């Protein structure tokens, strides 16, 4: 093995290629890290702004030290955060196209939630230059560059027969050559990762998972490359390179995209913007309906507010927030169906990953980085729960027509911004 490493590293072109690869991997880690740091700084800034904004709201809108519950529900915004995890920088996933800070209030949730679901076309088109991207697409190319001419190179130098006559076990000889190249490719990805983890004192368990994923993925491509370049008639390096490049195109580009198209056709998904639009139409339509058409089904859902003071006049906050909430109630089935579809897509992609190593590696790294669909759905559930807590905190004052005092506003629910990114439970609660 030591002799193999010496021979490999004596090749100037190979050394330059490995050094360039180390720089690329380091840059991908740095790029992901800076993106996550930017998200964290924006969240921290939003937290500070939220505290000051709430204080200003109380100061400028209180009357004799009290505030009307309807005004608090309408004018007071609350931040919700899609906080990244410690290792989110290795696979940004959906983080750059999903808002990491959103402002919601007591109005209907669905229109607020999906209004923020914007997708920057440049991110969608180009993808994200992070560790997962580089491992999935570049590691196979590095394996091909190092292993496509294992036997052909010796044949071209007229050493192949001589080598076979010298070694007792040719299989063992070629195994050491493949193993040495696999170790070099793996080290290209592992060394910057270890350095990064050491510099920032990152936790060990996710690091071990990422190292395992990296080693398995490069090992699979090493086996594939060696199978092509060590076959009996593998004496043409150009043909081997072309064949392996074709396999790379199929496994890294064509098949994953075909699978994506199949998933979209098999599990059609309603756009979030359509849900937001439907919610707006429901809310706008409610203005023209008799108040009883809104309040009767609302009181059927929440009988505890049925005997509160009646709604009078052309406008009343109780009626307004009731039809906002009933818009959410009407869309519950569609929202649940959308969640199920997203989870089914994720489950189907996981099954595809058993056959497509590129899909498997990407999915595994996104799971470690808490950037996959399951974590996004858990985040959406957390927002829904927070909105429910918000309603439960304000509804008693709203329906009993009691004023809110400063102390009661300050003790209102706050989104759990300190909740760390974890391997979240399944959105339907099945673990």
C-alpha cells in the first residue's frame, strides 16, 4: 500500500488534481457554512427586532394601559423561525428556498404560511454548491479519473504481462491498487470535513454518519470503476473513460431527473400559492355573507364562545377573526392531502435511493442536515401549533370582549426559537 501511495503521489498531474479537489471540498464546506451563518444571524436579528417591535406596539397602541384584543390580533405580528441545525451546512436542501423567518398574526394561517413559499428561480435552476452537491456529482468523476485506466495504463506502457509474471496473486495486486485510490478519493472529502469539525467543535455523532455515507458512496463508485477497468478486455483507456462517463451521466443526471418527473406525475401536488389564493377567496367571500353563516359553524366548533356577548353592528372583530379561521377549517382537508403527498414523495424517493446511489447519498446527507422534506413538514406542524396557541391565548379576551393589559400581552406565546434542529418525528406522528 505504501508503495502504491508513493507511485500515485509522484504523478504531478494527479497531485494537482487531488489538491484542486481538496480546495473544492473546502470551498463547498465554507460556502454552506456561510449560508447557514447568514441564516442564523438573520434569525438572531429578527428575534431582537421582534422584542423591540412588540414593546413599541404596546407603547403606541395602549389606551389607559390596555389594548383591544382585536387590534392585538390584527396588528401584532409574531416571528416563526426555520432554524438550521448544527450540521445543516453540509446539505442546504430546501433551506435557501424556504423562508427562515416568517411573520404571522391571528388571521387565517394558510394564506400567511404559503404566501412565504417563494422559490428563487436561480437557486432552483443551479442548485446549491455544498458538500452534498460536491460528493454526489464530483466524487464519481474523481473515481473515474483515478481508476479508468488501471489495466489499460499498464498495457500501454507494455508492463502488463511483466507485472502478471511477477506477482503471485494478481487479484491481490489489483485490489491494493483500487484500495489505495479509494482511500485517496475518500480522504479528499474526509480531511476538510474533519478539519472543519475540529475548528468549530461540532458534535461527533452526525460527523460519523457523514463519514460513513462518504466512505460508502466513494466505495461504491470505486467498485464500479474497478469492475469496468479491470475486466478482461479493458485495455482501451479512452473507451473505459467514455463508458464510465456514460454511467455517471445516467446515475447522476438522467435517472434522478426521470425519477423526479415520475414522482411529480405519480403524486401530483397542489401548489402552496393555490392554497393561499383559495383562502383569500374564502375570506373575501365571507364579507358578503350574513354573519350567522360564519358564526354558526364557528360556534359549533367552539361552543365555549357561544354564549359570549352577541355580535352587533356592521363590523366586529369576533366575526372577522371567526371567518378568518373558518377559511383555515375549509382548507384542512387540502392541507392534510398536500402533507401526505409530500411525505409519500419523500418515502418513494427513499425507496428509489436503494437502487440509485446518488439519490441515496443526497437523501442521507439531507437527513443528517435536517434539510429534508420530513423536517420541513415538522416545521410546518410547529407553526400550526403555535398559531393554535396564539388563538387560544387571545380568544378569551376577544370573545368575552375584555381588554388586554401589558402584562398579558408580554406573556403571550412565543415561537420556540431555541428549539434545536433534531431528527424530527414523522409528520403523522409515527415516530
